[in-house]
């Protein structure tokens, strides 16, 4: 599309410095589009990104609200992933037949090289990063972006046909690729578990959003799926191209080669190895990467060991399944796991998590939030003892006082971060700051 003179609405600027909204605005402003940038947050909350866009004379800002008149005005709407299709703005856009884009569709329409897309409820970031590192170790020029907080539009102009792009893709991002009829050349689905059910009508609706990663592939394209996952098995039967499977029993790698702990990470590494091999990585480079990769921040990240107590930041475990994975990774018979949970409800169930906490004798502190009533009821039904805390600081302070040598204190909330924190990464950073201030196991008063 020739964007010069096109009226484009950026629906949701966002706060991340390399996020969808800001990157789309810069990309289109440079191509001469006439832009309106809107966001429900006010200018003071978006100051850094607004300041970066002030240099463009073809941008008008409407902040603190979304307006129907801007929807009607636009030739094209670039939707931030957090603006849901069910919002009144998007329903109006659909009614008016407006063309909808996202930073991901804008990128895929222009990208000159092979794209590997990675989705799933858990393990997206770890798998995407592993693929990138494996390919780099094989001498490939690789770009990593997407839901990993870097819009691919930030590096599009530097991508060459011989390069490889790895994109972490959320269900929200895949909604727009589906409507645009685009899928990556290599698609990876790590798993499909209950999540985001406050945004979808149910699991089938959520699964179909994820399925857009392969729906529009060509016969020569590749789909890589978790053979242990029932939804993935269905996806495999619907794929237009070649299908590769990994599972607990079938993997291109050995468990002993994987440095990061946990069965879930063995599966992530298996998926990454298949994707990397299908894109030209050598087995030697894959093995070298697996033996050196330490994991990502905020994902079962060991922050410190103080007074022989291990502190783990697992803030991106925003579902019960994520918290269960953390319990299984760090459990040892001779030690106690102390876990901080709670936050905003995503219409998920906590009964299985509570039973696992009982089984593994987890000591629990519960943060306030909209998930509290449902979470506490599940804990009580499973006869799990827990303490209510009013803040993250109180939770850490409380658990430090209860811990002994060899114990593990984990922030693995099983809930979203809205309410007490800016986002899950802010929650993780606050936890790390509290741990770093610890002296002799006591927080400063």
C-alpha cells in the first residue's frame, strides 16, 4: 500500500518504548500517512512515547479517550493488541468495513525473509529466544521481536532476504494476522491451556485465535506442535503444510543437554530445536546453545540466594498452570516452597493449583486483587493454609520470617498484574528490588 496521504488511526499508543503503537506510528509517519494517535491513558502516562512523536507534523494526538469520530475518519485503523475486537470502537470499525492492521501485519506484508512464529499459552518467550540463539550460533543473521516487547517494525528496514526473523506471537496479535490472511513460514505452538478467558468466549474461541498462526500457511510451510497437547493434535490434522511433532517421549534433543530446569523447559527446548533445524541450524549449534542458555528474566529466574534461601522471580506465571510448573521445578522433599500468588482475575480456575499446593506442602501468601475470592475459596476447599497480605513487601517480609535454610521463596502469582502493578514485569522488578534489599533475612523497616 502507498501510505502517503492515507488517513490512519493508531488505536492505542501504549507505554512500551518499542511497542506496537509507537512503532506503527513512527513507521507510517515516515511514509507520509496522516495520523491520529489515540489512547485511553492521558498524556502524562504516555509522556515518553508522545515526546518521541512530537517531531512529526503529520500526527495529531487524542489522548485520554477513544472517539467514534476518529473511527469514522480513518481509511485504515492500526489496532493495539490490547484493544479488543469486542470493544465499541472495533465493533463500529467492523460495521463500517474499515481496513484493520497491526504492527505485525504491517511487518509481515513487507518482510523479505523467512519468518518463524511462536505461540502457545506457556513458553513462548523462552522458545522464541532459544530459536534465535540456536540460529545465531549456526551463523545466521537473526531478528527477534513481537510479544517479547519489541515490535518488528523497529528493525524492518534492516532485514535482508537472507536473514531469519523470529516472532513471539500472542493470541491477540494473531487475531489481526488471521483477518489479514497471513501466517509465518514456520509456525510453532508450544501448548494450549486455559488463559485469557476474560477476553474470549471460551477455550474454542481462544484456540481459534492461536490457530491463525498456521491457518494461512502454504503447502511448503511448516507447523511444529506439542504432540502431548490435545488442541495441538487437532491443529496438526488441519495444517496446510508439513507437520513436525515433539513430546515428552519424542524429542530431537536429550534432556541432559538442556541447562534450564523443568520438564516444561525440556518441551520448550524440543520445540525450539525442531524450528531451528527446519531453518538451517546445525545440531552442534543447537546442543551448544542448550548447554549455555540460562533462561530469561522473570521466568523462574533465580534472583538471589541469601542465608541459604533461594529467591525466584516467576512473575510471568500469570496462570495456574504456570504456578504449578514452578512448584514442580523447585520442589525437593527436604525443603519448603513459599509462594506468593494472587492479583487480577482472568476468569480461570484455581482448584487444580490448590490441590497441587496441598500435595507439595506449599506455604502460601495471597496478594489482594479481583482473583482473591475465587483463589481463597479453592485454597480453603483443598485445606491449604495461607496468609493474606496487603502488598508485595508484606508478602516477602512474611515469608522470609517463615523460611529456613534450603527453602525457596517464589513469586509465581497465577494471576494478572492489573491493580497493584503497571504490568507483570513491574511486579517482577519490585520483587527483585525487595530481595536485593534483604540483609540477614530481614527487610529494612
